[in-house]
C-alpha cells in the first residue's frame, strides 16, 4: 500500500465559503492522523481569478475619488447667428451674419500701457483677441448679505469596485462617470435619468458636471454694470451660502433650476488667484473678504480694483440707434430666435480617457471644447467640412487698427477652443485623508462650520495638502491615476509648468498664472503645406473661344480659344498663407481697395482665419499602467505548522506562492511549484481551512471554481522506546506461552503431547496436580534468554560510537550537536536495557528466595498445595510492588534531570543553537518519563496529570532542529544501511558520558 495520497480541495465542494471565494473550509470524510515526519506539499493550484491577462488591470479594493476642476472661457470671440440677414452698417454693402455675445471691459486697467484695437458698437473689433484661457467666477450671497466673488468650480466623483477590468473597460468606466453617462451612485442611470426623476430637465442636455449652464444676461447688462448702474448690478444672479466650494451635479439655482445656476464673468488667471486664495481661506461674511473679490470691485469702471473681464449677453439682432439712424446697435428679439432660454454652457462635452495600444499607455483628452467649422462665414460664404473640429490660424493684416506690439503678439494666435475645465485636484479624498498640512490651514471667518471648511478645501490644489513636494508625490502613488500610469508631474504637480499646477502664459504682455490641467487641439508643422498659398484672389469666369476684348496688348486682336474658370489656386508648398495688406472690402463703387478672398471663414475684417481640420491632442501617461499591485498570491492552511513568516513578521502555514504570470487563460491561473512541509509533531485533522490571499494578507476576489491539490506522504514507521517496550512484552508473552506448554507437556499427564492447556500451577510444580514441575533454574534460564533477546534488540538501535577521544567540549557547535544527539539516543536505548534488566533481576531475586530459605541444617517439611499457592500469590504481589517502586524511583530521577535542563535553557537563552540542543534533551527525557508513567499505571501506580500536561504543552511548541542534527541523522542512517551495529561493550563504555544528559547517577545505576 502506498504511503502517499492526494486531497482535491475545491471551493464548490467546500463549506464556510466567504463572499470573495478566497476563504473556505474543506471537510474530510474522516479524521486524518498525521504522524511526525509526514510530508505535505501542494501538488497543483488552479485559481479562478477572472480576467487576469496582459490586457487587464486588477483593482484590489474599492476606490472612491473626487476630481475638482474650474470652468473656463477663452479670450476670444463668441459669435452666434443673427435672427435675419443683417448688414454691418447702413450702406448694405456687406452681410454681417454673425453677432458677438460677449461684453468685455477694463483691459487697459489690468494691462497698463498697452494699446488695444477699438471695439465698435457691435462689440466687434478688427482682429480678435489673445485666445488665452480665462477662468470663470461667480458671486456667493452670504447669510449677512455680503457678496463674494469666487471661482466657479465643479467636482466629479468616481467609484470603482474591486475586481479585474480590461484596460479599455476601466478607461470607459471612469470616462462615463466623469461625463455622467453613468451615475457613480447607480451605474444603471445617467444624468438625464436623474434630471427627469428630480424634475430638473428643461430641454438642455447639459450634465451639470463637465458642462454646466450659466445665465446669459440681458442685452447690454454688462455694459451698464461697467457704467456703474446699481440696479443692473443688483439684478445679477448669485449662489447661496450653501453652494460654496466645488459644485456637485445635484446643485442648481435656488428655487429655479432653469436658465443657468448663476451669473458669471471670465477673469484673467492672476485675478482668479486672488479669488481662489480668498475662497480657500473661507473669506465670506462682513469683514472677512479679501479686497477685489466682488463684481462691484472687478467689473465697475470706476472701481480702483477693476480688472479685465468678459461677460455674456443675449443678442441676436442689430437695431438702428434712434438718435443716430446711420448707426446700428446690438439687440435681442426672442420671437423667432432664442438660443439663450436655458442659459449658456461652459465646460466640455467630450472628455475621454482611453488606452492607446500603440503607445501602451493610457491617454486623456478633450478637457477642452474644440472649435468647429460653421456652415458659412460672417459674409455668407459657404464653408467646407462644416461641423468638423478645427483650429484657425489667425493673423492680423497690415492695415488693421493700430495696437501695441504686445497686443499684436497676443492676437497672432491659433484659435483652438471656446471653453473647457481645468482640473486642479485629481484626488481630493486622497489629499484630505493623507495630507500632513491640513493643520496649517487658516480661515478668515472663524465662525465657519466643519462642513463649510471642507467645502473651502475643495478649492485647494492637491499639493497644498502636503508640507513637501515629496510627501505629495508619495501620496499620489496611491491614487487610481498613478495605477493608470499618470505620474504626479504629468497632470498634477503644482509647480510643474505644463502639468496640473501653475502654467505661465503671456496675455497682452503680462505673465499670467493658470492653475489646473487641461488639453488643447493638436497643432504641428504639418499645417504649413495645408494652408500654403490658400485663399488667393484669382477668380476668372469661363470664357468661350473668340476675339479678345479690347483693350488688348495685341494690336492684331488675335483670336483665342475657350478659357476655363479659375478660382482658389493653391500649391501646398512651404510658402505662407495669404495675409493681405488691406482689410476686408467688397465695395466696388466706393473707390476703395476691393479685398474679399483672403477673408473667407474669418470672423474679422482685419484678420484672416485659415481653418485646419485637427483633433484634440491627448496627454499620454508617462509610465506603463500597473496591471496588478500584487504580483502573486499566497495559499495558507491549518494543514501545516504555522511557522512560515509572511507580511510584517506574521506567521502562518504557507502551502503555495502563485505568480500572476502563471496564466492559463482569461479565467484561471495555474501553478505547479511545490513547497514541502515536514511535520515535527503529530497532527489530527478533520477539515482543511484554506485561505488564498494577497501578499499583504488581504482578501482577493475570486470566482467559485478554484481548487488546490494537496499531496500527503506518510513516513515509514520507526520504532520508538515505548513501541520497543510493548514489543518486548509481546515477545515475553509469546515465549512464556511456549514455556508453559512445554511445562504442561512434561508435568501433566492429562495434557501431555497436546499443548492445549496451560495450568500456571504446573510452572512452580504441584504434586497433587501432576508432577514435581520444572526446575527453578531452568525457568530462570528461560527468562534470562527472553531478557537477553530484548537487550540485543535495543542495542541494535544504538548509533555508532563517539570519535576517538570522546565528546570534546571545545569542538565546533555542529559536531558537538551531532554527538549530543547521538548520546541522547544512546541514553534512551540504554534506559530500555536498564529497565528490562532491573525487572529481570528482581524476578530472579524473588525466585531465589525459596531455595535460600530451605538451605538450613534441618530440612523443612513439604508444604501443602494451598500453602504453595498462597506463597506464589505473595511473591507475585511483592514483585508488582517492587516494579512500581523501581519505576517511581526512575521517574524521580528523570524529573530531576528535566529540571536541570530547563535551568540550562534559561541560563543559555542568548544562544539559539544551545537552546535547540537543550530542547531536544528535554524531549528525550519527556519521552522516557511518559514510558515510566505507563509502567506505573500498569502496576497500579498513581498517575501524574501535571507532568503529562507540561509534556503535552512542550510537544505543541517543538524546536526546529538545526542543520547539524539533520546531517547527524543522515550519517546514522548511512551507518545503519551499511550494517554497522555498535557492540554492547562500546556502548557501555560511552554511557558514562551520555548519561549526564539524563541523570547524574545514571552510570552508577547501570
């Protein structure tokens, strides 16, 4: 029969399976008794971890994160269609089908010393603006009536459940939650479902998260605010005091969800820094607001703190000024065209995170809203590729209105976007949880509640929560963005230009700070040949064959052939685009410079705009994604001893370590690495507790079909001292039975030659029952033969003798440990011999009592059979008492030896090798003590439960034998295989040294 068997522990066949299927109990059909020396190994592991392939990413625990961003506009034009065909002025020469919706003021106050193009009464200028991002700001109406201008910020929450995701699915999940195509609280709903259920949908498909609608003011309101009109200033719509901080998608205008949440203006990055600093410090309420943080201070033209701003108004018509009929003004007529009923949206509609297989990296794009080509330009010219993303390469013409060099440099710009969001904190919850600088946050309003302070924290950048750059970068490594490969400097670092923090740009000569990360349209050198020589004025109609029209340089008036029509001739080389000297004019009768062709697609009369189809420029993560933070799994079990060290010095019984590179397919990991354990103590098992864990001992989410195949190899049985004693008893009974039969065959005529009955009285001889019996000397000789046989068997198990010179106390540790272990086994074997000899000697002494009693001068009369039986009972009883006393005495000696070894263990506590040696000595002594206790119980002695309990406790914590002991075991095995047995004389010569490990009087006793 093989001593190896296997156990297939499958989750589906187990009990007590937890919710993640990584902890389970496998019930065995019966109790499994595993003796010392049993080898246990995991033959094979098949782990049902779904989706673990090279194209998947593992999320070990649930993730919740909040992204904070600020909405922005751009210093550009925002034209919309007019309600009907309009002309630029009363001469009706040129169409002006665009109408500008922005009102901007105070440029000279912020950009001191610069000369700007004049803006006409239609809010238009010749050549446009700087195309620089300008963050949005709105006012909060505090409880005491104080008005505070704050950055207009939003936040998006993402939730990712623990599990394994394909790399594309993870990107899509995050994208959908940020765009509210899936609500983080309910992935089955989107923003439209939420708005419908909460009666907030009014026909405008903005999600109040990445896009949010704000109020478009009535025509000319911002002009009047600038002029100091108090009524118009008071008519602006403001946030409530409960809406400070980054707004959630559930935030709407108080009492009115339609038309936009509040009035807003776009300010420069430098002005925004002032507003954000005040909001972060809780600058709300009378006496707490930093100067320059209100509409009244920023927008009113007479304010000493006025700043450049842009506001948006409802406009769709031109109207004649009654006082000057030749002048047209802007106006609004909702009868046939009203695109402002639900406000005007800012933000982005196309934010996207994706995995780029060519770069093997995650990318993010479209934090900006790109410009798209309209169906026609302001002059009515139809445009190709309407609705496609583009950039405009804008260049002022030479005869444009006078401006300073810094202004000219700024308006020479690529027009790429109209709005967007700047993310200034990608991980608010991580920052609030791990930031070490929160204690240094100060608040200008000491009456703020904890909730209000937390809202003020949502204005802060990620890095401001930490005292050092390194601390912030370390915390960043724990975010989902770092897992996806976006490093701290890629999208967040506050002082990294082009990253998530301060970006420096120039606007009309001023250095401007922009806080937050955003994207833009792609612009590169491939545009040069695309727009080279475009929009030239050549335009010739098709001509039939015939005479040339006079005047002609040919005096002979030659006949020519038919000529084709020619227009828009372009050569796509590296020459530049057409930038004419003159401004736009199509007046052929006024004697001006006719110039139309270069202004195709332009918003302006003093600048050309060349549209080029492009896409958004994605930012690629600079690092490969971390597909799994845990590169392997651990399998632990109660089947093996819990001596293996895991995690931070934790101990457990380790069955297997499975690298996650062991991929069989998308659903399973397989492993055949075998870790083998050898039991140092017997173990009884009726169920297996299995745990499959991450390296940090946390649970891993698995499917329900994992299985592990355990191999168990039982050791070949090896006799122990107690087994040897029992073997001696069995052999003694067998020989005694033979002797009894022999005696009966010689003394009892009724059983002679039959050997079928044993009468114990015949052993001693009883006259009335059949003869004189066998002689005592013959009986003693037979008993001595039995004892000698037991001694010879015990001596065969004694290891080879010591080397020449005996035990050397100055030798190296390992040889000393080898010899110590060998002498311990010598002592244990001789203990059996000694005990057997003692019993035999006692029996011989008892049997010789009767002959000594009858050696007097006068022979005693023969006793009767009854007297003889009574004497035999007495002798048997006395023999039992003597054996019990001998066992008790021996037990006391062993207890004394055990106490000495325990004392040595305390004295040598700093030497691990000596401690192992001493613990092994104590184990050998414990084994003999258990044998003596069994002898006591056999002959009616009193049990010692305290000693048994101490030995059991020490067995539960056995020492781990050093390598030297293992080598000694191999040498003894080799010597045994070679047939070398130690002679009794040599063992007895060494016994004096070995006995010191058991008792100081052992040699004398032997």
